[in-house]
């Protein structure tokens, strides 16, 4: 099917809703066994691990949420010992948020569990299909983000 012969948007929407429902169930089972981080907490821990300490406003911008929402998310991470608030030396009123060693360990654990679950789900898929799935999901997420930015 070429670009001009796309399925109708309602078919794409139905397929997306079905996939999102399955993914939500799978994610709940994979990410929240025991006391592990939720998918939203995993996202935040990944950002902190990848980028280092960040101010609350920067994290809110990265997550495309308002500052109060990010403050609540960070509070949960701090309460669980996965992140810490560190006063900025140049401005004692300002703080940055950093991932702790416990946060890195929790992140490693959930990503290891997720990798194992994904390996089971995709075990019968040809490697070309897995690569195509990665490309399409990345492209779709980028398009959704760009649409949100423009609206």
C-alpha cells in the first residue's frame, strides 16, 4: 500500500486503541511487580539518568506537563529514595533533581524485566519486523510530539 492508499483514520484509530489497551495491560504487569517504578516514574528516572541533574521547570518541559504535575511526580521519586533534591550552590532557593543510586538500581531492574518480557513477546518475529516496528513507533511518537507542540 503506497502513501496515497492509506487505511482510513478510523481503522488506524481502532488498531491504535487495541494496541494501547494491550500495551497498558502488559506494562502494568511488567513495570509494577512488587514495589518497582510505574511507567511514568521509569520515564522520569531515564531522563535523570541520561541528562543528569535538572531543575523542576526543565523536567516539566521535557515531560510536556505543568510544573505542579512534575513536582508531584518528583515528590514520589524522592519519597521512594530514587531521586533527591539538591540545592544549587549559586542560588540556595533553587534546587535540582538528581537520580540516586537506589533510583539507578530500580531503573536497571525494571528495564531488565522489560527487556525479558519484550524478548518473549517478539521471539517469533523476524529481526526485520522488529527493526521496522522500532522505526515506525519512533516515527509515530515523533509525529505525535510535533502535533502537540504545534497545537
